[in-house]
C-alpha cells in the first residue's frame, strides 16, 4: 500500500514539475492561437512558467520593449512580477485571480513607469507614473489607484495628479502644483499619452503671450 501511495505521489510530482518546466514559448503559442482580443508579437521568448525573458514585445503593433518576469503562485491567484531590461524604467505585477479563467480580467499592481523626454519648449521633462492598483475588466480600465508626477528645470513646481478611468479605455488626470492650482491635464488612450501643461507653470512669460498651454504626445 505504501508503495502504491508513494508511486501516486511521485507521478503527481512529475506531472506538476513538467507543467512548471514546460517552455513558455509552447504555452504562449496556445494562448495566442485562442486570443482574438490582442495582437501580441515578439522576436524572442525564453524560459518557463516560473521565470523568463521576452524581447521586442509588441501589443497591437505598439513596441513595449524587452522584459524579464518571475511568477509566484498562491491558493487564490497567480502573480507575475515584470521589469524592463532595456533602457526603459518600468516594473510592476500582473495578478490573475483563480476566481475566473477569463484572461481579460486581471489586476496590475505596484506599477512604476518613469521616462525623461525633451521638446522644443520644455527640456528634460521627467514623467513618473506610480500606480498602486489598476483593475482591468474585458481589457478595459475598471478602476485605478495611482498618481503621476512631472518635473523639469523649465517648470516652476512639481506637477502631480491622481489618475482615474474614463470610458473604459482612457486614463485621465488634472495636473496641480503644490498649491493645489490646476495647471494642466494628462490623458492616456490607445497606448499614447497626451500631456497639456499651462504656460503659467513655465518661467518664460513670453510663452504666456503666445499660448495658454503647451501640449505634446508620447507614443508608448
């Protein structure tokens, strides 16, 4: 009896370990074959369910870059920690609850995205997204708890705003300074960020004579 029990436990262990050690490229091919909502492409994928690397990741023809990931399991969910391995500064977690098998329902937590960009009128603009929790339903923004911070030498004060969902596929915020004065807005939609900053936030008063705000778009 003990031999039979031991054999069953051994077989079960081998089956479970084989699942965890299955190449992620094999699992990905099954998912992509049955996925009609997102167009996902990459040039290289290596690893297994527990950890791995993906290079030149594209979602709906938008380049997202290179990433590594580590996976942790609990009795209630699967948690995938990811971080960029190229010149971007992106990290966060994707949490998929076992309550539903629908792949379009998941949560993103502790997401940090930071980038420095320059434009003709504003140089070295640092944007930092700090998202504590973003709930996604049917691949649309259901709720979000997070903020954005903007600094630059050519901006008088740090600008910040609390993020909120709008119409499912948009994330928006109004930008304020440390005196709680509204000085711009941000809208995320279709993998691009549109930023509008009031010229009152800029030290060069000549710009206030030319326009009420400075706007630019960042394609992710």
